[in-house]
C-alpha cells in the first residue's frame, strides 16, 4: 500500500529518478523557472521548498545536506543561494507556484511551469560586450543606405 507516500515514481528507476530531480532543481535555481511535465513539477516542488528552507537557515548541517544534493554544482550555486536567502528571508513558506500550460502538441503530456511565487532576482550572467550590434535605422534611412551602396558600385 502507498499510505502517506507522496512522491511520484518515474519509469527510469530509483537512481535515475534521483538524478532527474537533481538536474531539475539545478536548472530551476540557475534559471529561475522551469517548464516540463506536470508530474515532474509536482514531484519537484516539495524538494525545492525543502532546499530553500535549508538555504535560509544556513547552518553547517544544512550546507552539508545541500552539498550532498547538488554535488560539485554547489560551488556554482553559492551566489544563487545567497540571493535567494536574502530575498526570501521574510517569507515562511510557499516559495514557488505551478502554472499549468495544458497539453503538449507532440505527445499530449500535461505540461506546467514552476516559477518563484515572490520576485527573486538571480545574479545575471555577464553580457558579452565584444560584439557590437549595428544601430537600428528607420525605413527611410535604410533605403538611403542601400541607394548609396548601389551608387558606389
């Protein structure tokens, strides 16, 4: 019997399910949102809620638990953890929310998006400034540039 058993089982097996949850949690913490099937989101949400609670407490035992969960990715997530803990310090629970998207066209699976319930600004990636984009021109200006290029030839 499955009394009191909330977590969904997926077809891949115990180890693969754990790795799937680890990867989904990592993607959620780095991107701030996650879109996948509804059953995966439903299984992932309690794990994220527990992780955020441990992040907020910040004791040595909690850090070790997170290190065990995320493995080598923990060092990369330390900045994200600092931002999350400071921005959600006054919130007690309910850090995430699920938005249902309906069925996927390809296989008909119910899909959903997991997002932060409160605004969390994650540290952004540095933009590459070496590539300079061309200034945008109006329609008239672009026609004049094309005419000048044709005359030069």
